[in-house]
């Protein structure tokens, strides 16, 4: 009887070990953005999608502080994946701009997702009709060290402006629009895939405008900073707002170089094979297509993602300046 009990225990332990192996789950977190932007709903939807399609991956979308902060999390190995701007990812990989003292060579791309537009929001009665009109005004330039602020620095460089030329505030999306609502700002920069929820809310309560950038200025900006592409925000995107001419960058999904090839392959495959499942989450989600996965890609592609793309017959792009 004692021998039978020992045998039963041994079998139970073996089955338990086998079950543990079979049910092993990899946990991943995606750093997104604040709840007032586009990263948060799109990143959360992608996390839920992959978790539902891959039994051994449990993916969670986490609120984040936008591109620069998300890349710091990737670079310091504090998170597995993140949504970031392609220009900010380039700066992080090469140690430029806000990353000049700490290049992050462990940043890898999974895919480019959709364009993000620089949106200069101003109160209708502010007298701001162009970027030069910001002089002497109360202006939010994005959270300190954020992707928004990085883009504003580039725009000011070409415009010949400095932070000292105006009352400068370093605020995120939600705080920028809240200060505009409260009459504490004349204008603020937001970078995101339109429509941005916090701007939609602002437009329903106040008379605002999207400031246009001239053809001449945009040509100079693109010549010095090629990541910026001339683009437009259609009329009616926000209540009462006409079409606005501006520039865009690309939102990217990036990850740590150290993630296993198998995990990134499973994530990439589940995402693209089922991408239409998230098209109702946000207007920008409909722009996520496999055909544009390399558009604006600025850092090396993770081998796991590369494996999936090669299976689809896609030719991997050459990315200048990468190892």
C-alpha cells in the first residue's frame, strides 16, 4: 500500500511538472501614453488582441508618458515593448537630442503603425495664425523630454524661435487642453494620431483653431529634419475646425533587443494576422496595415518580427546608420 502511495505521488508530481511546462506563460507589457492620446487605446487593443490569440502570451497595455519616457523604459530594460515616434526612436538609438548622453542600442522595431500629426492648437481669439505668432504668447510645448517637446525643438530651430521668446509651459496632452479650457494658455502642441480625444473634448466647449504651417516653412523643416512629412488634418476632424496643413511622423511598436525570437514572432504574427479585429477601437486603427509596416522604420528590426515578414514574402528594408 505504501509503495502504491509513493508511486501515485511520483506520477502526480510528473504530471504537475508537465502541466506547468504546458501552461507556461510569457508576460509582456506595452508602454503606451496618457489616456487623452492615441497610444493608450491602440496599444491596449493590440495587447488584448495578442493575448486572445496566443495562449502562451499575456500582454498588458500600460499608461505611459509618451515616446521619450517609453524609450527610457526600453533602454533600461524596465519594460518589454512600447509605442513611440519613429524620430524619437532614431534619436534614442543614435544618442541624439534628449538621448545625447545615453544612446540605447537595444531598441528594436516590430512595425510602423500609423502617422502621427503635429497639431498646434490655439484659441480662436489668440491672434496666432502661424508659428511666428507664438512670440509673447503662453504656449505648452509638451511634457519635459517627451517626443512632443523633441518635435517642438526641431520646429523652433527652423522657425528661429526659443523658449525664452514666449511664456513656455511643459505639459502633457491632458494638461495642455485643460489649461486651454481654463484660459491659462494661448496655444499648445500635441503630437498624435487624429482625432485626439482631449482635443475633441476641447473643441466641443471652446472656439479653437489648428494653426497651419506654410509650404515654405514645411520645406525648410523637412530639408533639415527628414522624418517630418508634409501632411494635412481633414476638415471636420474636430468640431468647427477647417483643414489644417502640418507635418507627421510615424508611430512605431518597438521592443527590447533581448526578447526571444519566438516571443516577438508570435506577437508579430498574431497582431498582423488579426489586425482587422481592432479597427473599431479608434479611427487610427484602420491605418494599421501590413503593407505599411516598414514605412518610416528607423531602428533595426527584431529578428522575431523579421522572420514573420520574410514568411510573408516581404523584403526587409535597409535602415541607414544602423548596425
